[in-house]
């Protein structure tokens, strides 16, 4: 993967939205943070600053979706950085769930039981109607990470974090899609290892 392996990535999943709270698949839908999500963005910034005292020297890049931009801007404001002085990268958007976006897993299992069962058997490779698999997401995200040239705070999505753990840290393709990626925390990825701060 290149440069991405040589830098430290401070990965922050966007804060909570009402759709997160309701268990709805957001995918690439543009859903705003709720009040809890805005607090989580601030907390993530404070955690990042405790980890990296010269946090002003990091590169900052986010998915262009509203919930990640709001998280990045809240995070940066919490550590006295210009809220909007960061990069966007389209490749860091969330996994697309296609026709399933806006639904809960309960609704998907009721409406599309065969498709839901097929995805459960192969979460890495399954492609929902009009959506993407984790394998496809990995192909999209890998070049963005390979281009990183210095330690970077990345604000993105749960699916993107799972792909990074598979590609950079050797987490199995069976396990990666099942990992919990917490909001308001900082996932540190460095030298093929990862841990939560």
C-alpha cells in the first residue's frame, strides 16, 4: 500500500446521527450529526490533542459527507485549529449500501431475506443491489491511504475503518466487517498494529 504503512493514522469515525440511533444504514446518504454526535466530535478532538501535543502539525483529511465534515470541524475547533482548514477526499466516503440505505437490518431481513442471508455468509464480498462490497471499498480507499505522506487525522466512516484494519493491520476479511468502530474515540493505526485511544 505504500506511504500509508509508513505514517501514523489517527482515525475518527463521525459522531452519532439520528439514523445511527435508529439503526438505519446511512451509507452514502448525507445525514447530519445529532446533539450527541456534536459532543463526540469535540471529545475526539480533545483525545487527539492528548495523543499528539503538536496536533497542528498533522495532516487532516475527511470524507466529504456532511456527518464527517461536521465531525472534523467540531474536532478541529475543540483544539483551536481553523475548523475548515482540512482536505476532503471522495474516496473516503462510506460503503454504499445501495437500495438498502435508510433501512434497518430488521427491515432488510424482512423485505430481502435471501439477500440478507447471502450477505451474512460473505460480508466482505457481498454487493447489495446498487451498492458496494467491502472488497470494492478497499479498492477505492487503498489509493487514498497510500498517498499519505505524514501522520494524518482521518475522519471517515465505520466501513472505511474496517477496510483499513484489513488492509493495513492484517485483520481477516471474515472478521473485519464485524468489528465495532466507536464514535467519539480515536483509532490509532501504526506499523501494522491498531488500538483505541
